[in-house]
């Protein structure tokens, strides 16, 4: 397949690109490098540096691959987005403007050039008031932030694209993406970092004095919040399965989690085990908007596409993350890590 990956220089996108290339697909990465890293892009991928907000640049990326009358890409995977829940509540217009306009532009070019398979990176942040845990795809969609709202809009958009243009789509609602390529060659490097596992590993690396634990009085066994950590290469496999499955002409929505919930303290304990570092912690008040428990029910994608997460154990996920961070303590380099 010929595949376009927006945000393919970012954390999840770069891992999906590696997997696509390992499976023999032809990949074009489109990324403005606002948060991604050129070094994260597989050397065999075609790289186009451009911004989804710039329609002219986007059109060039599609023309580059133009085949006689045929669609330039067999599928488009759309990862590019601002991604921070907290920031989206402080600067809502950045998210509403950029995330929504980026998706609008991309879909306009896709429909104009006959792309008929599309995969959207969606999020567990659509489930702000789950009635049942683990959470199925049928749970009410209530975005928990402006960031989540922009993903909700993306999902709604795709429903219209199917109705009007016949585009087939898959919305993949990730829970907490984590871990790194098992060889340690690419991994997570968000700046600022807001995700728990890399933050705890920064303590093990001596880059941060302690970890703040936000909320120790939740109604959970140890009082700290529980999340579902899904390995980034398992996410990558799910994208490839979904892309292939769309050939049957049926659009879909799937939750992607590993099915197990781990508390903040359990994650810290796992990093202690894997790294051998004591990891000092400091208790802090709950953060506004954090839910006590978010765990995915991924039965639907397992039953329909045969997706089985290989990393169903937290220590194994942390081991891959540790391998990456230990061999790349400054991530992809550049500005150095902030604490
Ligand atoms: N990381 C998670 O746990 C998680 C969970 C749920 C959903 N998601 C979604 O998955 C996707 C990827 O997340 P990530 O953690 O890899 O994020 P990331 O920030 O590492 O990657 C996003 C990439 O998109 C690029 N980008 C952003 N705006 C762009 C634009 N206008 N034009 C071109 N490129 C642009 C950035 O440079 C970056 O490389 C996002 O859509 C995010 O919302 C992530």
C-alpha cells in the first residue's frame, strides 16, 4: 500500500511508520516538526516537511505521488495534532483552530484526490463520564476537554465524509500510549513531557528530583488514578489491521487499550523494578478533570480484526521505554530536557 502519515515524525506516528515499512508498505510522512523529530522518521520513508494548515504545501505532498488518474494514496493515517489536554483548557482557540482546520484541509485534499481509506487518531478523552469500566465503544461520547472536543469533531467529520464521498474510515481511540520500539531506536520525546512513564523514567535518569503524584484519595485500591497503558507497537499493528480491514467497505470505531488498569503508584513501582532506582515521590492535590479510572474494553477490535496486544504486562512496556531513554537520555537531542 501507498500510505500518507501525517504527524509521522511524532511519537506514535513514527512507530507506525516503522511497522508499515517493516511490512513492505510505501510511506510518505507529512509533518511540520512543531513537536516531532526528523530523526524519528524511518530512513526509507519519504519525508515532506509541511503544515496541514497550509493548503498549498499539502497539495504538493499529494501531487508528489500522483499516479495517472489514480488516487495518490491507498490510505491516510492522521496523527498530526496538538495533544495536551491541560493546554487545550488554557488555550482553547489554539486547539479549535489548528486541530480542526488541519483535519478540514486534509479531508478536503483527500476527497479531491479520491483517497478512500482514512484512519484518525482519536482518544479516550471522549469518555469523560463512563458508566461502566472497562469502557466499550458504545459508551456516551462526552469529551473531557477542548482537545477531546477536536477529536470528537474529527470523528463527526468522518461520518459526513462517508455519507457524501463514500470514504471509509476507522477512528482509533487510544488510551495511554506508552513504551518504545523494542530495539530502542525510536521512542517518546514530548517537550514538555506530560506522560507518566517518561516522567518517572526522567527521575531514574537523574533529570528530575521526584515524581508528583496528583491525587492520593481516589476511590481506587491505593488511592491513585488508574489508567490503561497500551504499547506503541501494539498500536502500530492495530493501524495496519484497520487499514487493511477498510477494504471491505465498512467504517469502524475501536478502543485501543491493553485491557489492564495500573495505578500511578503501580507504574512508579514498575519503573523502580526495571531501573533499580528508588524514585522519590511527592503527593500533590488532584488535577481538575482527572478521572479516577480509565480502562479500555478492546474486545471489539480483537473479535473483528484479531488484534491481540503483545505487551500485556506493564514491566515489559516499561522495559522498552527504559531501553530508549537510557540509550537516548536527551531524547532526539536538540534543546535538552526540561524539568
Ligand atoms: N500519546 C498518547 O497517549 C495519545 C493518546 C490518545 C490519542 N493520541 C493522539 O495520537 C496522535 C499522535 O500523538 P503523539 O503522542 O504521537 O503526538 P506527537 O506530538 O508526538 O506527534 C504529533 C505530530 O504531529 C505533528 N504536527 C502537529 N501539528 C501539525 C500540523 N499542523 N501540520 C503537520 N504536522 C503537525 C507534530 O510535529 C508531531 O510530529 C495525536 O493525534 C494524539 O492526539 C495520543
